[in-house]
């Protein structure tokens, strides 16, 4: 069974074609700058190629993907009839779509209704779905897999905002959580590595990248997570501020005369590590600047580590213990000094790591950092969100 996984952004469309019999990735690539000048298709599998192709919208981008899969040196299937289903990453399922769902008119309408809660993400997902429907028609099953779904097990005390209850109900305001497919994948994989059932374990999963979130997974169910109504909440990220006192935002809106859209732009795109360091949103650039003596870059790194430790400590308390901590995402998988700093300052939990293993486990390597006598295991597990989407799609298609 071949499943095509689509992840659509506002001006991008990434894809993977996965053979589910072997879980091998047959093709991988993406379209960039859709609707802009110099739009292009880049393929990394089965061969590395880049093509400048005019793409005015996502439909034209999907036509380019179709050609890449079926024609020329990037060809991997004879025609699109060899694709059995399409799985779409959709960020926000809203209050009603709390599980992956086969796409029909009702599901698509619900995704559109949830777009108010994820205005930067859901409209792009909808464009990707409509593009596939326009090119493939109704013959190929299409499935929506939601970032929010894995977090739908949170109890009311974790997801309820302490605002007027009627207002929260009216506008569906609550903690939803994101990066769900990543947290789901690494939780399951950690249980496999430990040789235990997921339903036996208390895990803290740390997805650390330009966007970052941490989740408390107790006996296979999420009981809390750092992101909230949107991916803005939590802790310092590349350009997002994470949790700040709401009155600071109200104060600045008055002082600076910001509109809600302007405030959103500052909080989402000009804050976080970029805002503190003044250097970059890329952790590698900030690391180099800090090493060169840039005090603001160093401060950004210290804040990041401090806040990660705080969430891990809080979630260990929320679950009354923890069996394992997992690092994933671009920063979690590669920034060994962050892992060392976080773990060293959590020794009271019974965490101890092997420095040599910590240094070794970078660039996609999977493994355990813990010393044999450590009470809490620590793992580095590269995430595979596309495989989760493909598995969910197979189950429903």
C-alpha cells in the first residue's frame, strides 16, 4: 500500500510517498514559494533535483508533485492509480475533530470552522486538501491527521482556561496542544526501546525545534502539554515568545498603538530567541554568537534551558513521577549541550547521563543517554511525523 503524505503551508507543499508494506520512503520533496516569483520544486528522493516551475496556487503545486512522482528521473510510480490514499497534516482539529478523520464535506467544513483558531495554519491545510481533490478526484481516499488529536485526552483541569466559562464555551477557547504526531511517535518508540507497554509508562516528551513543545504522557494519554489555544504558548522558541504575562501585551498595545494583528506579529515572529538575542531565530547562529561573547545570545540560551527544565519538573509533579524523558526535534536531537544542561539540573529526579553517549547521539542517531543506575531514563529519538500520518491514513482508508 502506497500512501502520499502532504504537509501544506501558506506558500509551500511538502510531500512523502511511503510504501506501508516496508515503511520505506519512496519519494520526498516539496514545492516552495507557491504564488510567488521563482517558485520551485525540490526533490530529495529518489534523486536530488530542483526545478523552477511557475506555481500560482496549491493546485498547480500538486500537479508538479504528480509529475515528479510519475515522470522523468524522479519517477517512482507508473501513474497516480498506484497511490492508495493521501494523508494530510492539519494543525487544528478544533473541539469536534479530536481524532484523525477520513475527509468528506462535513469534515472539510469543520476544518474550515476551526481555521479561526489556527489562522496561520488551517487555511494552508485546506488549500492542500482542495488541491489534491481537484487533481485526484474522489477516487483516492483522503485522510486528515490533526496536530491536536493526540492531546485530546487532557483532563479539564489541564485544558480549561480560567476565564469566564461562558466565553470559553462560546468561542471554543481551551488548551489544544500541537506537535501531536511527533509526541505520539516518540512515545511509542520509547516504549519499544524500553521493552514495556506504553500504558505502563510516565513519559515527558520534549519536541525542541524552531517551534517547541513539551508533553506529559501518562500511561499512553496526554495529561498536559505546553502549547495552548495556539502554538504561541509554552516557552521560548525561535520567534515565538511562549508564555508571558498577558498584561505585558495589553500594556504594549496601549503604549505602541498596536492592533491585534500587529501584536500577533510581534509575539509570533519577532520574539523568542530572535527577540532576546537580536541575532537570529536559528539555534546554531545563536550558539555561535554566544560562543563569541554575545551576552544577549547567551541569555537566550540560558532562558531556553531554564524554561525546558521548569516544564519537565512541573510535568513530573503532574504525573507523580516520570519513567523517561525524550528529546526530539532539530534542537532536541542535535544540541547535546542543551541536553546536558537540562539533565544536570534535574538530578534530584534521579537523572544521570553518560557524557560520551550524549555527545555521540546527534544527526539522526537514536539511543539512550542514561547511566545504568539512573532512576529516570533519558532518550534521544528522531521524530517521524510523516510515518504517523501514513499509519493513521492506512487505518482509516
